[in-house]
């Protein structure tokens, strides 16, 4: 306490100046309309700016929940689109579908763990068996194409065998001519933005810039984007063509994915299991 009094007495002139300046400022603002108006406007501007910054910060904190709701809503919209239209490959026209005949539905999920630097990359999502997730289901991204297949499932979580995995193989086609091929990653080059289309019949012409999409022959719906041809005539040891692709997906930035539920998957597997290989 003694030191406090010594400090105040030593700087009493400064404290008196602050006190008198404050009192003078208050009296000036209180008794003069112009100064009062200027002060109120300035105060409102400062407070308004502060509230604006605070609201921006609050919106930033809420981005997670906003993204969750948006991804769920997008999955519902994609499912509704599948209910409304399908493509008849024979006539290439849109036809009315019903919920009974609908083959695919989408389930939005959040990526909670991801790897892109390994030879066999796996990611984890926050949906599991309780949500109807099963091994083998296809997984796509919200906008730019294939992600991989469901691998293992627990009650509330599931792992995805990423396209960036040596054992992942996806049936694809060249969009312009429907030439069938297989999508694989790696083949000695483990660039996360590149993959290869292989096993294309050697009489097919593939050009740089051609778009590659899913064929619809496996778990993926048809015409899901995969990538664009960046290099042709890739050397292989067989009698088929191969080409290098630039993938549309950036796997290092994936935050949300859609799990594709195929209503006819179990029926197709049961039927195909009757036919023995090489028969």
C-alpha cells in the first residue's frame, strides 16, 4: 500500500491531467450537440465493427456444423435426382423412374482420417453399420469423382480403400467412345494426382484430353468423373493400350464423401457367384 501511495504521489500530475481531460471531454460532449453527434457516430462505428468481427469469428467456429448439414442436404438432392431421371442407354433419353425401381442412393459422410503418402492409402469416415454401410460399397466425392470402396465397417465408423491403393481397380470407360478399361493407381508412379487406365483394346484411339468416367458395370453408377488423359501410349507388357490420367479428385483435401448404396448389389453378386471362372 505504501508503494502505491508513493507511485501516485510521484505521478500525480499525470493522473490529474487524465482525470481533468476526461471530465472536460464528457462536459464538452454532453453540452454540445455537434460534438455529441460526432462521438455517438464514432462510437457506433467502433461497436459495429467489433460486432462484425465477432460475428465473422462465430461463423468460422460454426463452419463444421454448416458443412455437415450441407453435405447431408447434397446427398438427399443427389438421391432425389436419381429418383426423377435415369438414362436409357438404348434410346439415350430421360425416363420417369420410381422409388421402387431406384437403384442407387447416397449417404453423406465426413472424413475423420486420411492418408495419401503411403503405397496403400486408407481413409476413415464417421458412418458405419448402424447407417447401413457395408464392405464393397462405392465411395465418391461431392463434385469430382471416384474415391474408392468401403473396406471394413464397425458400428459407427468405416474405412475406405482409397483409389490410391495398389489393390484398387475400377471399371471405367473413355467417355467419347465408351471403350472399356480398368483404372489403377501407381504402376511405379505414386503421384496422388495421377492414375492409369489399362486394358483398353488396342484398336481404340485414345487422345490427350479425353475424359474418363465410370462404366456402371461395378458398384459405381455410370458416368462418375474420374480424370482426363494426360499421356497416351504408356508402355506395357501386354497387347492392350494404357494411358496416364490427371485425376479430378485432390485426395489430400477431401473432407466429405458420399457412400453409394446399390439396391441391386446383393442380387448381382448372388447371380454372378453361380457362374464359375473360365466356364
